């Protein structure tokens, strides 16, 4: 499987402090609010690692395709403006030939929409600093 289909990285700069972003990442209800697409809702999610305030890593998979699991790492970086850069990398864990399992160009667009959802959630919750 070519490397470009095994990993996707996207990022967004948000006008919210890292602590506020962190709370939206780790609270399951808030996380579900920005991971609200059909693909996300159909997945099981297990938190693997949390470095408070900076990195959250989870593994997720579809129940009918556990071999298609991928690992998602979210890294927060404080910006000079008081905002936060949110970088997300999703990596396939094992090669698989299922159509749903590949991390592809459509996954990049999906993560762009998810990060926009995160930004809108922070804005509507009044957590933005700008």
C-alpha cells in the first residue's frame, strides 16, 4: 500500500487557548459534537494516550472491520496569538484491502470538515479568545 494512502495529516489554527481546546478533545460528549459525521459515529474509539494539554491519541475502528483500525494523534501547539494549532494525523495500523479502510484524499477532506466543526464548536461555546 503506498504511503500516501496510509496516513493523512491536517491542521487548523483556532482562536482558543490550548486548555479550552483540550477540554473539547477529552470530553466524550464534546468530542462527539465535532466528530459528528457518519464515519465517526460508526466507529468504536479507545483512548490510548493523553499528555494533558498537548497530545491525545486514540485508536478507532468499525465493528465490522477491526482490521481497518487506525490511530489518530491530535497535537496542540500554543500560538503567539494566544490561540492553538490543532494538528491531526490519522495512520492506518495494518494493510487492508477493504474499501473503507484506506486513508485517502477523501479522508483529508473529512478531517478538514471535522476540524471546521471543532473550530465552530469552540466559537459557539464562547471559548475563543479573539
